[in-house]
């Protein structure tokens, strides 16, 4: 590992989950197109993308000037592209930039510089850019850019406030918008004559509390520690850039507990909790479910958890569980925020169950399985392949990697079984991608056919593929239902499909699909091999 100073650039799409929920395929297609624009500008500006996760991008630049100029170019280019869409379907990035001391490990960057850039991105307006004071000082006299000082901002998991500035962005008519300055409300100072009264009241309260504690011998205990389980996500390597929108309630003074707190009724639904291993599930079904008093359980999509039992009140339970979970996630450099899953035995998690594919999640097939090779992992960029090589390949069994249709991925290592690893990787990947993912690898093998003759471009869904004429899609779905062996689909100019199914190798499947297509169509070409859509190798 080595330390260095770098300009860190963090970008994320505003309202990405909503866009996916409204129209998954169109959103993923546009995300790929917009990412090409972003990646191209970063490369031209001398930047290096060191992490991606779904809709998020983390990059480093040799200078703050290059980073800000690149961010402005990206926002203006995407603003032009968004004009073709109604406001509700526009895909806009927020961008945060800072200069910081970071640690480089296996091509990835870690440290406060990365965390602060992600928090600044959360402060940015939709389609806007937010920078730290260090960046502002470097850029102010070198680029003709207007800034709005939004002052010191309290951001999550950064101990000192971050002084931030908004960059003025160009409007559609060529003029520049003035960023909205976030005002910090300060409490008015109490009149001088009130101080003696305040001191007297505080003294009386202190005496009363001390006496109460003395006679009741108040004791507060915490739940046993729950170990973090899922060590890595591709996306968030987020991975995805840390989610800056997360907020954790500040710990308030704890009111005195009631003399006797009754146990909360009902059994905690431990079987439905996502992202966790069986040991934590057993703890939730046993100790947590049976405990009375005030308690809470928190988790994040990476599988990190926190629990608190026997707290003096509900607020204390919430805060303790969140704090415990977030400390574990931060210690492991997980960019995903922790959220409350349950208060008492009541589930309060608002995201529901992550989208999952139909079972079985994994189907072993000797004709198509082959040894896992990081460079052949589909639909991810080179930094992700490096992470897979350095983290997944040497990891202990059981392990699994799941892949999303937009290139999101999540790996689980050291699970109790291959089934557990597959389930958890699918849950975390699905939560990140917003759609069901696919298990690509288990332990040391690829468990789905990985095409080599053509370039993988996405996931293949015969029932909705527009390349296939509508009245033939049902038949394609039926013939591919078995899924064993090598399968290929070809279409011609009229969209009439030809199939090569249950072949012993990729080339045979491709040849059979083309020959079958030629019987009913012309100018046939292969559009899918196995579970993937394919195109020409560039």
C-alpha cells in the first residue's frame, strides 16, 4: 500500500432506483450510454477510474483543475443529452470533488479523501457539482467558474465539518444558474439575565437524577457483538461510491427508563432478513427475538450488522444498533450505509426484499462449466477484474459472485456453504442493481456459459427481446427452458429466430442457430449465447 495526495471525483445518478423501477431496460441502456460519455471525459482529462458500482463512479485526477474541468464537461454534455427526455425520465449525475490523502491498495483508493468526495456528491444539486474548500482554492483563479460558498457542512462519519462550495452550472439558454446556498440556522444566545436561572435549574435536575440513579441502580447492557460477514462488494469496492444520503440520528440524552419494561410481543421474522449469514440468523431467531425491553437491529446491503438489547428507550436502541453497524462497515471500507431493519420485533426496513431470480439459483452443467478466470468475467471493467483476481480468487470457500444487467456485481467469500454464498451474493447484488442478478461463479468455477466467440453486451430475456418478432418469442422461451448445454439464438432481417440448443460447445451452438435461422430468414446473425446478449468483438 502507498499513500498519496490526489483529487478525488465521486459521481452518482440522482433517483436511479426510481428510474430503474419505472423502466428497467431503458434505464440500463441509457446508463451504459451515459457511462461511455463519463468514462471518455475522465480518460481525456488524465483521470483514472478506480472504482464503479452500478450508477456510481469514483475517479482520481492529478490536479483539482483537471477534475473540475472534467466534471463541468460531463454535466454539460449530459444536460444536452437529457433534453431528449421528459423531466421525469432525465438521468442526471451529482458530482463531488475534494483533494485528500488516500491509500492505494490493489488499484483501489481508500481513506478520508474518498469518503469526503462521496459526501460532497450528496450535497450537490441534481446535475450539479460540489467541491471542498481545498479544491476551490486550487481552481478559483484558474478556471472561469463561479462558486457559491455553502459554508461548513456536517457530513456523516467525518469528524470535522467540511467547508463546501457549489459550482454554478450553465442553463439551457447559456446563462449560469446561481447555486442555492444552504443556510445553517444558529440558535439565538440566551439573555444574560437567564444564566443564573439556567444554572439553578440544571443543578436541581442533576441532584434529582443522581438520587434516582443511586436508589434504582440503573444498569444498561448491550447485545453481544455480531461480526460483519460479507467482506466485499464490487460495486462498492461500491465500490460504488458511498451513498451520501445516509444519515444517522444523533445520540440524545437518554430519558430514565420505566421501572419495568415489558417484553415486546411477537416473534422476530428472522428467516426473511436479507444479506446475513446463518449464524446471525440464528442469533436473531433466538437471543434477539426472545429479548424484552428496548432493542433494535441494523444492517447494510454488504451484510454488516449491529444489534442492541435492553436499552433504556427506543431512541437509544435505534442509535446503538446503527452506530455499531456503521462502525463495522466503515472499518471494512464498506461504502454502503447502515439502516434500521427492526425496532423491537417489528420490521421497519423500507426497501423490502431485494429482487431475486427464480430458483434454483445455480444449475451445474459439466458441458458449460469451466475454471474461473478473472479476465474473462463478463460486463465489468478492468479495475473490477483486478479486484476479483486479488480478492475472490484467493479467498476461502464457500464463495460466489453475482452479476447485474448493468455491470453491477457482488462477491461473498467465506460462507458456510455454496448455497449460502450464492443466495447472499444475489441478495446484495439485487439490492444494488434494483433488478434480479445472475450467479456467474461459485468457488473456482464459472457456473454459466461464458461466450468467447462474440462480445457479451447484456442479459438475454427472450420474452421481451425486441430483436425477435413478437409471435415467436414464446416458442424461443419454451425451447430454451431446459437451459442445459450451450444454447445460441440468431435472427435475420425479419426477426425470425433460429436456435442452437443443448450443444456440447459454443461453436456448435452458434453454427446450429445460424443454420436454423437461414431456413426462415435472411442475413442472420447471433444475438444471444447462453444467458447473455452478444455482439461483434471490437
